[in-house]
C-alpha cells in the first residue's frame, strides 16, 4: 500500500479550475517531486494534502485512511514553506522547539521515566545535530544564511516526526551558487532520516537530480508520473518532453541535443551546415541547418575536433534515442 494516495482530486476557484482530477501515489521513504510551470496547480495540490484547503472532489489517503476532511493539525504531515516562516524574535533552537510545545512527547526510551520538557529537549538536540546546526542553535534568523534558515525550517518540521514532509519550492529563496550545494544536502538528509518528502518545484534540474519519482503538471492536470530517467527519455506528451529539457523535433520525433552526433565525413544521418558554435564549459553547443531548412541543436562533450560556422557536416542519432510522445 502506498504511504500517500491522491485520488482524482479537484479544486475550483471562481472562473478557474486549479487542480483537475489529479491522481498519484507516493511510496514510503520516497522523495516525490511535483514539477511544473507557475500556475499549473502544484502548490494548490500541496495545500490540499496539507489540509490548508479542501478539495471540491476526490480523496486523499495516508496509510490507506482518508484524511481529506481532517484539519491540518490532525494530519501526520508537516510543511516547510517557501519563505521558511521562522519567528524572527526566537533563536534557531526556540524555532525548532516551537512545534513541540503543545505536543504530547514520547518517552526517551521504553520504561524510562521522563518529562515532556526533557524529551522535547532531547529531540531538539537530535534534529539540530541531524541538520548540522548545533553550533548555530543560539542564533536568530537574521544572523543565519539562507541555507542555514532552510535547515532550521527543516528541523522544525522533522522534530515532529511527520509521516510526510511537504516542501514548497524549498530552494527558490537561495542564490544559484548555493542552490546546487543545498539540494545535495537536502537529498542526503532525506535518505538519512527515511522521511517521505513531497516537494513542489518549477526547476527541472532540481527535480531530475533529487527526486525518486516525478509528477509533471500542466494547466491543473497531471500529465505523467515516473522515475526521472523514464520521464526524460520516454515522455508521454510533447509538453513533458519540452518542459524537462531541450528537444529537436524532426518529422514528428523528438531527439535531445545530447543525442545528436556530428561527423565531418561519413554516410550516416543527414547533410547539414553549421550556423553557430557556443562553448558552455561542460559541453559545446552546435546549431546546424539541414538541407530542408530545419534547424537542429547538438550538445557535445569533449568534441574530438573543433567546429566552425559554415562547416558542412553530417548529423545522426540512434533510433533508441528518438522520442515518440502521444500528443
């Protein structure tokens, strides 16, 4: 049985269908990403799971039990908001402790006498160590970097031991240089804790590099779910293909730029003329035009020779690299 099930959930606003019969499931211990452009309904779907909004139709189940109409505080889910929502006047430790103040805390060990205060302190210590923020426990949010604020926001949710942790655009507030580092840390944290993460993002690279499974949304509908590699190489629709990365469309087939090979001589493929060459550090981007006027892009890692505008070449790709989306 999946840990979390979203079954034909619909949410309407006046004059707008935000979520249209969305269905997917999340397994225990997965990092599941809802991916899509702004306004596609992914954040609304997250809010429906959290209980901040009620669906107009459909069901949400956790451990097989319906939670569709439960208030947020009765669901075993917690949310890390896009802006982290830390209390500015509290220290990092006090922010983490806040969620435990009104919770009944379990004993530290079976048969060991304890008090809620002592148990809460032990849990806070453990989660601060887990997110590597023990040394900043006495700092206030204004004294923390963006990455440190995120860690405290994560700790505040993890200390409550949720069944599912919901993350709304968790890396969007970070600068680009920090984003790659933190996404690695976030994925490592999810693996260490074993907590199921459901992340909402518009960033394709973020979803592809972090998620075990991705659901791609468009205009309120879920277009496709699956493992990142499967979605990238075998998209069901042209939208999914294009949203996950660049695509060359050739006679109704899609080919990724990295799958297009270039040769100066040979008989494979099609004749083309190079129009532009761009060095991108990790690869060289070559734009070429076929004899029928169609323009294709190739991205080559470690090219054996240099290419220049005006060069006549042959472009080819393998049949297994062709994508055939249904629509």
